[in-house]
C-alpha cells in the first residue's frame, strides 16, 4: 500500500464508533440486552444481525421478530438508553485521534462525521471528549435514510457539508461493509483496526487504500 498523507486531501469523513471512539463493544450486545430487558430470549446471532443496520431498521427488526407490539420510537429510545450512560461516562477516544485531528486542523483540512448512531448520542460523546470542535457537521444513517451497508448516501451527505470532491475526500472506517461501500462509491478509504469488526486485515485491504492499527500510523 502507498504511504498515507493527509495533505493529499481537502476533506475527511469519519465514522464514529470503532473509528473515533472505542465504543463498538457497547453496541455488540445492545440488541440482546434490550430483548432480555423485555423478559425474552434473544436469538444466538441477534447482535451480529443488527450490526450493519440503522437504528430504525434495528428497531423494526426487534419489533417484528420478537412481537413486541411497540411504537418504533419507543424501541429506539429503549435501545439508546442502554448505551447513553456509557457515552456519558466511560467511552474514550481511540489511540491517536485527537493528535490526528489537530494535524488536520493545522493543515486546514475540513472534517465531518458519518455514523449510524443517533445524533444526540453523537453530539454528547464528541462534546465530552472535546473533539466536536474539529467537525463541520454530522450526518446519521437515520438522517441519510439508509445504512452504510446498503448505500453511500451518508458519505455523500457528509462530504457535501465540506464542499469537497469525492476524489479529495478520504473516508475513515473500521467496518468492512462501510469500507466496501465507500470504496465502491469512489472515495479514497483509510481503514482502522477494531477488534469488534471481526474482519481479517487481508479482506479489509482488498477494498481500502490504507490500513492501520491506529491513527498514529496515519501521522
């Protein structure tokens, strides 16, 4: 792989969970925890099934497959409540994130966030970790109307906030399905390792332009 140089770009779109923040482990058990809170037994692969979905699609899946008979908004609120306290207290940045964002700011490179997590949770954790100031804006999968596994719309909307071209906007992601979608849409893609992704580096490298253990390797 060629050497990564942030000054080759005018803008950057960042995933949040698993890329900026060490928080994917929270979502790994969210669906099954929610179902157990309703006195039901989750299917063995439930959390893996929900992993690539938007929160809306995840809520609809839970409602349908477990016959909850609830309003979609109430299911979403219940799922978000399970993770919100950890966003408020224990979630931390991945290694090298703040240093890398400072480097981008030094070079005048604009940044935005594209994430499946609901906006109020994103704003909460980015403010608490003191990195909200680095981003021009946020786009969530709910706002984009589709999941990263299904469409690059969220990447396009996050890039449009920056006013940059596809070729000059690098996407940072940890999930294979998101890396693949961004790359197939024409974006340069820099992948980050996260233990929860459960994707061999060799497979990830088939789609990304760069692959690193942390942002420290991209500096």
